[in-house]
C-alpha cells in the first residue's frame, strides 16, 4: 500500500434524479481534487435513490449504462478514483451495486449481499466478494447492512484488502425539523456506525464510511414519519487499522459534507506486524460451523 488520501462524501441521493445527483457528484469531486484526494467514496444507491418506487425502470446496466459512463468521465477529468452506489440491471434483474471507476475508466463493482427491510422489494442479493487493486492500495466494499456480517470484511482482508469502503443509505432514525431533532438523529447515526470500527480493528484495515444525508423524497406507501421513508440523517467516518477515528463528520446538523483523511501505510504495517495480528493467529479449522446451511427444509 502507498500513502492514500481519501474523501468520504455524505450527500443526498434524490429519488429517481440521476442527472441531478451526478452533477452534485461532479461538484464534490472538484472539491476533492482540489484537496488532492486520491479516492472518493459516495453513499450506497446515491445515483438513483434508495428504494425508489420505479427502481426497475431507472436501473441501468453496468458498466455500459449512462451513469457509469458519466462517472468515468468525472473520474478522468478530476484524476480521481470514485466509488458510488446505483441500481444495476442485468437480464431484467436489479442489484444494489457500488461501482468503482478511475481516471482510466471502469474498474469493477460490488453487489450488496444481504438486503435489509424493504430492499427485498426492489433488489436481488449479490453472490461475490471482490477486492480491487486501484494502484495506491487494494480496496473492498461492504455495503450498509452487509457490515453487520463480520465474515464479509474478514474475507476481503484475507483476499488482500488494505481499505474497507462502507457506503450506506441507512435510515437510522427519523427526525423532526428542529435543531434538537437533527442533532439527536445525527448523534444516533454516529453512535450506531461507531460499532463498525471493529471491522477495521479486527482485520487491521483502514475503513471509510459514508451515509446519505437528507430527505431524498417521500414515499406514498408509508406514513410521512415512517422509519422506511428515505430520510437519512447522514454520517461519515474514517478509521485506522487500529480502530481509531482518523476523521469524522459533525454531529449537530443533517447536511451534506465531505471529510478527508490520509491513510498512512506505516500504520497498516505496524498493526499487521503485531504478535496478535488476528489474520495470523486465527484458527480457521475451528470455524466449519460458519459454512453449514442453517436453513431446514
């Protein structure tokens, strides 16, 4: 791994407005490039919106759809590697996908493996856990609810990942439109995802997390204040491979923002040289139960 400067952009993924969202991504990437960022992470499903009612209609092929082509153009123009979430359609099946693009074009994708709550109405779960070498480092992606399954981050680490990307469109807590309501929702978001510091520490990887931020729209299928409304209080955090916070968004307001952190390869090397580095001391021969089918007929 080489020294890598990362940005985590917490922004709104408006329902069914990909052109507007991509214009916003372009603006954030301009700011990231000015800050000399190498890798910019955007939230889960940011391009098409989270559980957009017409998800099947707006979903696009990857990598040949217009949104990935636009992301590639943005990455080329700003000299960045970009990770962004969208709805992918392949053979009429829709996946919750996070695509990775760079100045030279499309790199790859990770499909969300475990679907939460109402996501099952729109998407099918993926079947692969992949690591990509982007030159300065190797990255793997764990999308939102997938972070609650520690096996995914562990597999990515075993496959060589230096950095875990954790894009979210998490609806942690509805909030009233008051300063106190916003602050309570933001603090709840931070408290909830702080648990994922363990994914970094237990695998000796850097971890970069961002969530959508704002009200992406209102669904007629739920009451206006229902927890399934696409209203995201937002959060962004970067952890070191020791689980310590390297950068974090503010906790007072629901608003879009970008945080930047430098990932020092010496810190990664130090953690992986410890006597109790878990990928070295673990005993996989004891874990057969993890791969047994737990579903009865």
